[in-house]
């Protein structure tokens, strides 16, 4: 049933069946890009988490590998939770959290290690767990190790929750990436919201320190934090001696409906590449009855422009392009330009000479439904509206997402549609929207519209398959 579902993506990483969530262990090792991900193979529910594994030579065409981690040991009795990868001594170290639940209200967590050799064989470290249990003062919600090396020492950041039900990050230090000493909390100077901080990611970019946090329990305000759980990035300065992170800039990372638990890695070209879970917790999805759920985002290159983090689809994606179409013209008030779509395509639109207050793009469109991307020049706001979709879900969390965006005379839009997942990048990656939509079979129309005069240039490409179903 899952295999033949017409909503299954063809170029986004997704599970063959069952439920996937967080990307894990992102890395380039022994000639391949490796993506692991959280996977429950026995149904479209959040059950006992395994680590699944795919690999690629080019970040575009993905090969399914044997399951990487199956939770069979006492220290992971209720799942192998998320983690990170670090190459060391010619092997890939996979750090993860062993989840242990005593009952519905009580749990603990162990930080564990598995090792992949150059032949891509994986075994669990014989002396697991590396860190048993959680420190005093914290609940059992301590998880998702991010491990990195700096100044000859290894550090581990862990998402955590204090006993007073507030979120924080814990810091461990190691000489050899095996034996770990608890150093304390990372004091994030300029951010304290959330009841739980998950899936921390940390990296250096353009001389700045960047920290990404996935947050539970942040109250929505204006254009921000409307999803069940939300993701922010913090640009600033990390001082490991003082266990502090001074925040210079903070922003939500993606403005769409379905984006969580991003993780990054450095590729051989020195690019900082991101994947995220294109999904959300506590929401039922239309594919659940079909025996599968969720996918990952496309790989994105992160570029730090001043203190703003821009996200661009990785350049290698052009290899998926098949037949293309180019259309250019001008819209007057009330006119529309209509383009035929596909169920998997890339759409690049540039609006210029904009003398309209409201304009945009409708896609996944038919007589019965549509998704609308709307630019409001006077309000300096862009909105994504999926309220008119035939298959609605998660409506308790709203049907519109928005972001402030100064709109001048030139607006660039790049949209990737892959059957049931949409990724939108505006103004060369300044704003991104990741969302799931589940269109009817006939809903392939694309319309440009405006309430005034503007010029447009469109390139559309059908995209080929990059991963088996």
C-alpha cells in the first residue's frame, strides 16, 4: 500500500514504509554522503525508533542501505533516538540517545555510540552507554547529542529539560570522544524560551558561531512560532571556557508548516549543508492510513549574509531537470498567466517592474483546490495559504503562514513540488517555507496573478526520480 501511494515523493528522501522523522548522522565518509534518519518500520506512528540509512554520490540520487541501528539493548530499550556523526581514526562515529521509559510519566536517557567502518558495516560500541542516565536537576528528557571538535578537545551538546520544565543545553567534554565529563549548562545569553530544547546543531560560518535549536513550548507571536514545535537559529559567539553563547541575532529558520529537527554537516567542498524533517509531531497526516508518513527536506546550502542565514537548494539538484519550459510576459490589473504543471517539478519565477500591491502564485491548482503564495507590497508581508486544499490536516495550528519581507521592484521565487511536499525559497534564500500538501490527481495548474502591472519570467522543469519508492 505504501509503495504505490501517488503522494510518495520521487526525489525527496522518504521511508519505504512506516514513519520517519529526524535526520541523523549527516556526513561525508569514504566517498559517499550519508543520511541516517529516525524510523519506525511497523506503522505510521511514533513507535520504537530505529536508524535507517541512505547514501549518495551526489546528494541527488539516493541508495537505500541496510538498517543502521535496531534498538535491542537495555540502554536503548525504548528506541535509538537522534544524534550526530563524527569521523575519527578512519571510522564514522555515530552518537545517539538510548531512550528508556519506565512508565508514561518516567523515563531516562543514555548517550551511546555506534561505529561504521570503511566497508559501511556498523556495530554498537561494546562499552555502551558512554553516558549513563541524566545529571541531577534534569528530567529524563536529555537527548540528541551534537558532537564536534575544537582546539584539540571534543564537545557534546545535549538538548535537555530542567526539573522546573524549562529547556536548556548541556555540555560534555572529552579527550578522546569516548570518555565524557559533564561541564554544565550552556548559558545562551539572549534566549530562554521553551520547555524543552531538542536536536541542537552547532557550526562555524563566515567567522561566526551558529547554534540551531528545535524547541517545544514557545508561544506564537505575529509571524513566528505557529507550528506545534519550532526551530530557531542563533548567530553569535561561543565561549566554551565560560560555557556561554552570546547571541547577536536570532530568527526562526523556516516559515512553513512542516519543518523540524534540522541537522547540518560540512561537505568536501566546505559547504554547510542542511537537511530537516519535513513533518511535525502531534499532527495526523493524510498518508497515515496508507502505511507511511513524512519525508526530509532537500539538501540546502547555508550561507551567512551578515547575521542572516540564507538557505539555497544544493546546486546539484539541476541534475534532476528534464523537459523545461520558459515563459515571459507582463500582467496588467486582473490578468492571469496560466502554466501547466506536473506532480514533481521546479518552478523559478522572477517578478520585475512591480507596480502591483498584491501579486503571487497559485499552484497545485484545479477547480477544487489550490495553494497560494501571496506578496503584499504595502504590508511588506508574504503569506503561504493552504486553506483551500481538498485534503486538510493540522488545521488546529492554522492554515496560513507568513513572514515580513520588504518588497521592491524585483522578487525572486524558487519552488520545488514533489507530489506531497513543497519547498519555497524567496529572494535568493532569504525566506524559506517548507510544507506538506496532498493534492488531488488533477491539481497540477500554476497561475501567476497580480492586482496591478508587473513583468514576469518563468522557468519550469519536470524533475526526475532520485530515490526508490
